[in-house]
C-alpha cells in the first residue's frame, strides 16, 4: 500500500484485502518446526481483533473530547501520514509483547471471534465515514513504539498491524 497517497477509500479497500488474507490463514495448522511460542492462526486473529476494538474505542474517545472538528472541503483528501511512520521498521515489532488487553485466549470460542469482528467492522466503518467528512489530523494519541500518531495514522496502523501478523502467519504455516 502506498501510504503517502492513502485516503478513506484506498484504506477501506486495503483493509478488506488484508482481512480476506488473514481469514484465509485460519484453517491452516502451524508447521511442527514453527517457533514453540507461536500463536495459532485463530489466536493471531483474536489478538488482531482485540487490538482493533481497542483502537476503535480509543479513536471514539478522542472524537468525544474534540467536538469542534472542521469539515473537509476536498472529497479525495490524502491522509497526512508522517514519513517517520511510513519508514518505521514494523517487522522489528514482533519482539514486543502484546499490549495489555490484546493477549489472545488459548481457547477462544468462535462466537467471541464473531462478536469482536462485528464490533471492529462496525467501529471502523463509522470511523471511515467520519474520516471522509472531517479534518482529523489534529487529533492524536501516543503509541508505545511509534510515538504520537494522528487519527489517520491510527487507522493505517490498525491495518498494518493485521497485515504484519498475516505475513508472519504465512511464513509459519
């Protein structure tokens, strides 16, 4: 994905493609020689969904605190994504522990996955709609590795996070 030219439509399309790829990994089994501490595909998806729901909640809280957000005037607004964010070596983040509250359950139930996915999709749909109407680049919040991310960077991060886990899963299958 060209992060220097991303907008609401391209983000939603990219997000959908990554989700299809991730879900395609779910029935697969990890190779026996795969790392002893590797999460199963379902656990990885559970972690991604927990992180997604956490990001949706964060962005909604930030929107509640910032009531007077200006409207956008350009319909094909390119999101302001900082070069430092684009150039961050995300593959190195795998040595980092999962954020509290995003650790996968060893025996996650299918109904929990379905519920989390539904919450995530509904939340990101609403956030995408708002991102196409409002100027949200002044709204920001710190990330523990990446520093302060603006609203759009948080949306991009959610998809990058899932994409990185999907790529890693594919290597481990």
